[in-house]
């Protein structure tokens, strides 16, 4: 009887249990408790105090700006110059203030909030700042200061250089939350605003200014210098500080691997969730750009209390980890003799686990090279065996997915081809419409010029024909003149119909009834005696608003053309139906004639284009029909191959009673 197979978990537990019991259980527990209760907790307490110091530096700079704005706005000379509208004095004085106190912008508004002085960009004034959250308070008599997010259009007013300084490419950052944008154009500023109040207590305007924090390292470097005193560990700076605009580093002394400041990188997902979304401080270890730090984060809020960013300080975790490692090495040395013995035991106990895994690694390499037929032999029923079986199933699924992907690629190519054909058809339709419009104008001019002379020729040739003896050799010639002149008259009439088509008279009609009337006009003609007509009308076709007489003209023309294409012998199938979306009525005329070539299909609706013999047609019938259907907001589609017949499909929109007013 075979002994029961031990599971992989049991093998690992039994193997490492010996190591844990004989070597490191007591030392690990004591060591990690020491680290947790002393080093890490002390580091977290220190970083919390460091963050308080960072806030002091941050708020001190904000209050400096507030004091500058407040003191400047209180100067009587500034009030007097504003009242006297001395723009030159105001600009010169405020520019000295901005440059002297290293402000990025300093502007003055009137009592309505309209900018009258913009020191950084004097040419751009007159814009309204009354809706600004700080300026509006200043215009109410309150001196305020707060961080603020400024959009790019406001930064551009101060100058393109300031807008470019704020613009940052958002860089991919490990452990950061997904973000759709890849460029940040807004800027975070420390901004203050103060009212200008004259002796009578009247508010003359507001003075506001501030400092753009994007790529300004004054605050973060001062925090690092005060709190961490530029200490280094193995060549790396221990302490760092950062100002975040939302989750984006805009001012930092955290470094990339190449030594540059990590501007444009982002905070980790868990910190963003806790600080930016929940508004809670974060004091814990966190992944910062490319390493782990013991960190402290707190939200930065604007004057209305909304979170617009974060202030961060952090210490490199590695020194504490190295200290922890030294402590653990001390404990490990005490049990080193036991470890040597246990390593021998572990070597033999783990061999049976490692060997199957190595085979699986080899199999994955084969599959990575494209050999999807490679399988792993299942030699045991423990977790390794189950993993091998699952691996084989995964390979089968991968082969199936690859097959489906290839099929999908073929389907996609087909869809692209179909869409290309649709676009070509739309382009042809547009070209046809432009041709019809141009030819219509030309036809109107020609018809107008030759209509009256043709009338005279027809009248006088009739008179000559009546006065000429039938036995005269000139009688037949005159008869031909009358016939051809009448034909020219008919062509001119058709030209006028094409150039100045009658506007449709919309009424509620039954398409089946219009088709039937069109058939009744022509089906008793000699041309239709040997033509079989098949009718397939949809009895539930909805009534629609259209011009019945014009549609009857279109249907009659298509039916006659079909009969002529079949030389009076064949089958004409007429079918009416609606599309699946219930938006269009379809009237289909399918004949068994000689068909239409691709070249002729492209020109079939052009005026004067005909495939009939000279004297047998004007080439205007289908052009007029096309124009009529266009006025009904419909289309005519032609499906044909040479010697395989042709199908004309008229598509008309289904419109309810009253919709004609919208056409």
C-alpha cells in the first residue's frame, strides 16, 4: 500500500518549521519587536514633527506675501495715483515692489475688479478678476492669503514664461493611481489680496500678488536645510520635502535615479486615496518615486477649504532598514551554528520542490518563444502537479485565444473594407450632387436661349408642311424637320424640368398605390407584352408624406428603362418594404436585362448620359428622377453586373403628417 502523498504546503511547513524552531523563532520575535517599538516608531514620530516644521516654513512664506500685499495696499501714494489714474506711477512703483520682494506676479484692480495694472505683463489689462476667490474677498474689505490653483489662461495673462514654468509633463510613476491626463498646465500659487481703502472708508480697488510654486524650490529646500540639515546616507540625502499640486510633484528635492529633481512624478495610490480623497493625514512608510521612505503627508487646502494639493516630508527608510538588519545579524550570529546544520536539511528538503519548478520554468521559456504545443509532464498529485495541470490548460486556452485573435483580425479587415466602400459611395454621391447643380445652371441657360427659336422653327416648318404637296420630293424632308424640331422641343422641356424642378407638393400618400398607378400607365404598352411583372408589396407599409405625382414620374421612368433594358422580354420584380430601423421605405425594381457596367453606373445619373442609340433618348430621365428623390431627402441605389440584370432601389424617409414643413 503506497503511503499518502504529502501536499506542497505540508512539505514547506515541515522543512521551514525545523529552521524556525531551532534557529530563529525567539531571535526574530525579539528583533522585530525592538525595531517596531524603537526605530520605526521613533522615525514616524520624528517625521510628524518634521511636517509641522515644514508647515511653519510654508505658512511663513504665505504670511510674508500677505504682509507685503497688505503694507503696499495701505500706502496713500498708491491710493492717490489710482484715483488720479496715474498708470505710469502705479506701474513703476508696483514693478519695484514685485521685483524687490521676488514675487512672480503683482496686479492692481479697480473697485469693480477690472485689472488696471499688471506688473509682469503691462500690456494685458482690463480683464475681470472679481470672481477670483481671493480678489472678491479683498473687494469686500478683507485682506486674505491662501494657496490657489490658477488655470493656464490666467497664467498666460501674466506672461508665457510663467505659463511654461507651470506646464509639466506627467511622468509614469511606480505605484501611482491611473490618470488620463499626461500634461498639467495649471499652476499652484501662494497668493494674497488686500483692499485699497481711502480715508473715507471707500474701497478703491484690490491689490493681489503671489508666488508660483511650480519649479520653485525655495520652500522645499529651506525645509530640508532646517529639518534635515542636508544629512546624507551612503551618498544619498536622508530627508526630502515636496509640494504637491493634487497628486503631482511641482516642487521637490526628491531625486530621480539620474539625480534630477522628480518634477512631474506622482504620489502613490494609497497616499492619494487617504490624503486627497479622504482628507486624512498620512504618517507611514510610502513608495516615493523610486525608493521607500518614512513619510508624512497632509492636505493643502484653498481659502474655501477644498483640497488642492499636499505638503510632504520624508526620510529615507534604508538607514532604518540597515539598522534593523544589523540588529538581526546580531541575533543571527548567536544561532549561526544551528543555521549551518539546518541549511543542509533545507537543501535536501527543497530539492524535490525546486526541480519540478525548474522544469516548469523551462516550459514557459519554450512557450515564450512561440511553441504553444509544449506541455509539462504531470508527475505528482500535490500542488506542483496541480499547477502543472493548470499550466497545460492555460497553454490550451492560449492556443484557442490566439486562433480567435487571428480570426478577429480577418473580420476586422473585412469591416475596414466595407467601411471604405461606404465612404467611396458617399464621396460619389457628393460629386454627383455637385455635378447636377452645375449642369442644372448650364441647362437652364441653354434651354432659355434656344426655346423661342425652336418654337419659331416648329411653327414655320408646320406651315411649310401643310402647304407642300404630299407627292413633292420636299414633303418627307419637311416632315423630318418637324419631327426632329418637336424632339428638340421635348429635350428643351426636359432641360427646364431639370434646371428648374417643380417643388414637391407634400401630402400623405400610400407608396404601394403610387407604384400601382405607375404600372397601370405603362403595362398595356406593346413594350410590356412579353414582360412578366412580379409584385411583392408590403401590405403593412406605413403611409408617408411625399409628392405622389413626382414619385409616379420617377417610378414610371425606372419601369420603362427596365423594360427597354430587357428588350421587351424578361421579368420585372417590384418590391416594397421598410428598413429594420423603421426609418426608410424601400421600393425595389429588379429586371433581368443586360445589366450596367461599373463605368456606366458612375455616370448613370448625369444629365445627357445615355446608352441608347442616337435619337432614342435624351439622357435626362434618371437625372430628373435623382433630383426629385433628393428633394424628398431620399436616395437611389443601383446594384448591377453586366449580363446579370439591374436593381434600382429608391429609399424614402418615413415622415408623419406635418413633417413636410421641416423639409
